[in-house]
């Protein structure tokens, strides 16, 4: 798309967040994201509910044994694609639609490459990964089958997330919601059909998820392929544009590393959980599903903050960026704490939805009541991290998460488990590290110059050495 044609291209279903009341724009963006994330959680929750009730605790343990494995393997690619969202929102705010188009085509091309790599690696090395994580031998065959079927659909998962990120970066959070509602309902129907009616094994739950995700991606591409819009995707134009690739990597690589590091820490936590009993693994998996739902309001506001910050700083609207960031942080923290209190109260009932085993309910409730009241800290950390990413300061959250959520968390668990091998001390690793990261983020948010994150001159020297070329450093 040439610069002249970009000026006359239709904006389509996008939203300019540089004009209007910040709280209305952020809330209007966050509500559809909230609902879409809610339906996203249904993918995993329905799998666990159906598997737990129809196939029993052993099958649930197979699904839960390595949920962190999936996050570890896809988190790097999903995190890197965040860089594309930052680039797209920045140039959309600056009204440079030619760069918006090239960033979109580069992002999808990267998704094809990433999804193909993830599919091959996941299918080939699933047994090895599961052994590394101390998966119970009793559930190993079913776990291998489940995760191999899941990874067979990795290409659709990665591309769907890339397309959703494109639409979100352009301020459109409603269409991803519509597509997720459709695919989530399909996933529920297929789960009940494959397991409840056909009596297929645990692998069929992953197969149902793969089909639903693939259809979501098809719907996204149908929308993004509309002619005459600034975001039109043309298949023959899919390629890696070097300048856009450099920017996507510049902003996305730290997020990808951050996600992978957090996932690696969670894999180590999962391995320690697996060292107890199969029941402990099932309880941990049940709580993970509950926590996933609790995390939805946090994610909705953090995604809104990243897009809002990127568009406004791209347009040079610094005071608007500050104003919106304060509202987003406060909203995320308050909502997270309200939900945390509700989970603390209803924890036994919520865990029992996934498994009626009394010991699973006891352990799941114990973890819920240790962590839930500290969701405000988790929300604060993620909100400030989202603002940093939207401001082009992705290195900051990467550094904090690496130091606190990985190094400190792993050190705490390793030392504690060598002294007292009791599971509740693993649960405490989360609120402790959330609190430490929140303190650091508070100081950074209040005292740093984060609003000039896109200014090349303000980048640290090592960053310019790695990513910048002398021809485009100002």
C-alpha cells in the first residue's frame, strides 16, 4: 500500500484512541477483551471439566500434568508477536498506514514460520518434555497423546493470536470477541460429542480445541482480507519486511523472553508439584483453571493499556497516555481484588467443579486461599508492564520478571523444598514474588521517563548496539 493510497483507505473496524475521554476508550476496549478472554479460558476449562467428569482423576492429571509445558512452548512466539502489536498501534496513532500494512504482513509471515516450528518441536519432543517434568508414569501415555494432538494445531493457535493482536492494536476488540464466542461454543459441543458420546480418550479434548482454534483463525483472516482497508491482508504480500522485522523484534523479543522465562519458572513449579502425588497435580491443575478466569479482568485492562499507550505516544499525546495509565492501573487492581475475595470465599465449590475428589478439593482450596487475596499485586505488576510495552520499554518488564518471577521464585522454592518438603510453601512463592515485583514497578512508574520510550536517543547504548543501524538512529 503506497502512502497516497493509504490516506484514502478505509479505516474499517478500527478505533483511534488518541481522541475522546481516556476512561471511556479504555473501558470500551477492555470490556470486549474481558469477554473474549473469558471465552478463551473456556477452551481449557471445558477440557478439564469434561475430562474430569467423564474420564476421572487420572485423565485430569494427564491434562494438568504439563499445562505449563504448552505455555512454555507457545509463550515465546506469542510474546514476540506482542512486538507487532506495539509497532502497529504506534504507527496507527501516527497515521503512517503504509508502515501499519507492512507490519501486519510481516507479523503474519512470522506467525506461519513460528507455528510450523512449534508444531514440529511439540510433536517430536513431547515425551521428553513430560519426562523432564516428572510426570507420573501412570498418566504418561494419555499425557503424550493429549499434548501431541494439541501441538498438531500449533499453527492455528499462533496465527489466531497474531491476527487477534493485529485487530487489538488497531483498537478493534469486538471482532475477536465474536470469533471466540463462536469457537468456544463449538469447542464445548465437540468436547461433549467426542468424550461424552463417542467415548474417545483424553486426546480428543485437545483435538476439539485444535478444530475450534483453526476456525477462529479462518474467521480472522476473512475479516483481515477485506479490500480497501488499511489492514487488508493480501496473501502474495506476505513476507518479512526487514525494517518492520527489526522493530517487531526490538519490542517483541523482550516480551517473548519474559514469557518464556516465566513459563520456565512455572515448569519448575509444576515439576515440584508433580513430585508430591497425582492428586496434588490434579488439584494444581484445577486451581490453574480457576486462576485463569480470575486473571481475565487483569488481562482485559492490560491489553487495553498497551494499545492505548502505544497509539497515544505514537501521536505524541504524552499527558493523555499518563491519564489513561492511571485509570487502567486502578481499574485492574480493584477488579482483581474483588474477584480474589470472591474466590477465597467460594474456593471449595469452584475446585469441586473440576474434580469431586475430597483431597483434590482440599489442596485446591488451600492454594486458592493462600494466593487469591494477593491478586491486587499481580494486577498492578501486569498493568505497569503493559504500559511499559506500549511505550516501547519492553526491556523493563522483561528484566523485572526475569529477576523476580524466575530467579527469586525458583531460588525460594528450591531452598524451601530442600528444608521443608510441604506443598503449601510452593503456593506461597506466588504472592511473595508478586509483592516484590509490584514494589519495583511502583518506583519505575513514578520516577522513570517511560513516556519517551519510542525516542531512539533515550535508549540505553547496548540496546542501540544490538538493534539499531547507523542509518536510522537519530
